[in-house]
C-alpha cells in the first residue's frame, strides 16, 4: 500500500474493521460461558472499593490492600486473598480487571495456585496468552460439569502445579487442554473435536 494519506486512511480503516471483528468474535465466544456465580451488584461495590488503589497494580498490591474483603457467591463467601495470587508477576490495569478475575471464585482459586507455583519457580514464566488459555480451559471444565463440584478444575490445577514442580516450567496451554479432555472422557463427558478441549 502506498505511503500517502489515502493509503494510511485505508490501513487505519482496515485495522479498525479487524478490531471490531475480533471484538464481535470474542463476544460470541463468551455467549456460551456460564453466568458468573458472584452477584454483579456485589462486584460493582467491590470495584468502587478498589478505586482507592493506584492502577496498574500487581496482584500482591491488591491482596495487601483488599485481601480481607469478602466476595459472596452462590458457592459461599471467599476472601480476596483466597482468589488472587500474592505475586508480583500478575498485574491489573484497572479495577474492572480485578472484578473480572474474582467473579468466578473456583477458577480464580485454581489460577491463584497455578500463578503462585509458577512464581516460586523463576524459570516458569507466564505469558498473557498462556494464562488466558489456562483460564479458558477452566471455564470450559466448569461449563461441562456444571452440576458437579468442579472436580475437573481441581484435577487439572493439581496436574499443572505438579508439572511446574517436576519440570520447573509451565505446561503448554495445549497440554493443559489435553489433560482436561482426558479428565472429561474418563468421567463420561463428551468432548467433540471442534470444542476448545477437543485437541
């Protein structure tokens, strides 16, 4: 494309169009997610309490300031310190990012264990896309065994933590998906090849 005003405008329009398409695709993907078990009004109040912090903030900063704050869900009451890792490797850009993280307590607790295990081993570095892949796998497990007590999430989180301790590195998100699919098939849940877990 020519480097002139018209070429730059075309490129900008194409970039905006691609960004809108990605946003729409993400929204469609999230439409199948189960509703978070935490009441949205309680989360909104929690988010206003977070305004006292300066963002971006590390997870350790949020836990230090708000660790005793309790979030009520359909599964019980959870302290923020039980849902967020006390680690500097994870940070949040805004109060909304913290809110999103704690709205699914079972997944947040599993991710806390994984992030803290990775933080303990300096050679286990955590990328954003890898973290997102782990979290999506946990969401899929929660959706598959919604009637269950989220045993799949615990089993896969335990497996990830064991792998970190054994190999001192994080398993790939594909390996995590494979382990989750194996758990599902062993417990009678069907996983199609075109599903997220159907690796």
